[in-house]
C-alpha cells in the first residue's frame, strides 16, 4: 500500500470519529460534516508533505473544531446575531494537536443518529453510508441505482431532517433501540458489500470499508450479545471476508471462488464466523443474516469447489426467499439451482428475473446468464452475455474478468 493510500485509509477510519465528536459538542450535523470534510481535505494536502502527526485524530479535531466555530459564527452572523454568536461559540475548547484524543469513539452513536426515525429508510441508509461509512455520493448512488444528483439531494434533505428533529447525540434506549437496529444492520451490510466488491474504480476490494463494517458490527455485538441477527451479520462478514486474499491474483485481477487457492483463506476468521453462527442458530430464530452466514459457511468449509453442498445452499436460498423479495437473492438462488439441478433449471429461474427491472439491467444478471449458458455448452450465447455484462460493469477488475471470459469462448 502506498503512502497516499495509507493516508486515505487512516482518514476514512477517523472521519466518523471526528464528525461524531463535533456533533456531540455542537449539535449541528450538517455544519459539522462540512467542518470535518474541510479538515480531512487539509490533512490530505499536508500530511503527505509533513508526515502524519503523532495524534492524527487530535489534529483533525483541532482543525475541524476551529472550522466548525468559524462556520457557526458565519451562520449566526448572517442572521444578524453576531454578538450572541460570539458569546455562544467562543474560539477554544478544541483539543490540542499535540495531545492524544479521548478514547471514546462516537462512531456507533453517529450510526444510530443517522438512522433516526425522522428519516425515510432510504435516507437513513444513504446518510449513514456517507457519514459513517465514508462512501462518496457517487458510490451510494450506484448502490441505490439512482443518479448522483438525486442522491446528493436525498443526503442534503436527510441532514436537514436530522437538524430539525432536535435529535440528541446518544444511542437510543428501550424499544427505540430495536426499531433502529434493523436499519443499522442493513447499512453495515451495505458498507461491507461495497468494500468486498467495489462497484467502481481499479480496485476489486477496499479493505478499509470491510474492516470498518466489521469493527462497527463487533461494537454492536458487544452491546447486544443476545441478538442472533447481530451475531449472524458479524458471522456473515467474517466468513465472506475470509476469502479476501484469494480473490485477486498478482495483477489484481478477479479470481472466481471455484478457482481460488483455499489455503489463502483466513482460517481464523472462518472459525470465528462458524462459532458465532453455531451459537446463534442454536436458538432456532433464523433471520436473513443467519441464513446468508450459513450459506457462506458451506462455501468456506468445503475442502474444494467440487465438494460444495449446492443442494443445501439451494435450500437455504429458498428459505431466504420466503421472507425476502430481493432480486439479488433470487439471482443467487438461480445459480445454486443450476449447480444442484443443472443449468436448464437455473436458466428457468433467470428467465423469470429478466422481467424484473430491479435486476435485469445489472451486470451480475448478465454474468449469471452467461455462466449458465456456458455450463450448457452454448458458447456463442455465453460469449455475448459475458460481453454485455462487461459493458455494464463499472469496476475495472470485474470488467477485465468478464472480457477475458468472453474472449476465452471466442
């Protein structure tokens, strides 16, 4: 990893902590994010030249808090309350750049704030991905399959709604905690997924995002150890992330699971994930994350691709589909059906999904179709489908892999 990439990873990890500290102190979410972004920009410009300070979080808090003060002064001045602003927001109180910051990490509190009930579920997820996950607006727009301008407006409205709600900067308690937990879990899953299979750019994976998603899910699990779905999500992340080192070759190109060197898989993560899953399913309350973790465990525990228990994976996807109208789950189910029952059975499932606009235009749909056509020996049609999947892909490693598959058949 280059120095610039290391700095970028550090800044991404510290950003939600700095933002959370500002929101806790000043209570102005939108202004706090602006101040945080300016501090991050200043760090990105200065640190490569001067070196990372001894206490980078304290440095960022100092710069961001001073900028926050300036922004609040300017905002209040525009409302003709300069004198009040000067008394209410005196400069100072920012942590010293040469002093270590406090140990408290506000990321989890910030996570729940972004999932405030004043927001729609879509806005909750988008705002959390932006503020806590550190994803760009363009990345979030791709996750939601909407234009970037639409997502920009959505996030802006979400920040405004949080401000107007008067929400306190604290983790909700009682019933409110449980109500927001489902959205929080979904957001963490999306952050992990974006890191594990990056939707755009030259890298297939972004370990900073997967690591942050796992870290926050661990925090949730410690806070709510009896929740089987929290454990299920953590298990799913560990079992899936365990394959990371084998997913790319020396050139950074994608290696499909069937061709991966399984000795490179992280055995410790697999063991931890299986243990978490085993404890959770013992309570006989299977939820979607537990089911997906069980599927991941079947892949991870198979000594080879040929020994994978596809029939059981197919059955687990069928259980998952009963409680989910998710077209991606349906697409994965089609693959499992093909592997267990033959490509014709899988193609029948894919044919039904072709009428679903939520997935029919997605590159994965065409990649799955190509794979099933190749399994059936229809090389010409498979080549065309791989080429179409490549054309629709926004990530360079995925596109190169699909183009290579098409060329191999031509």
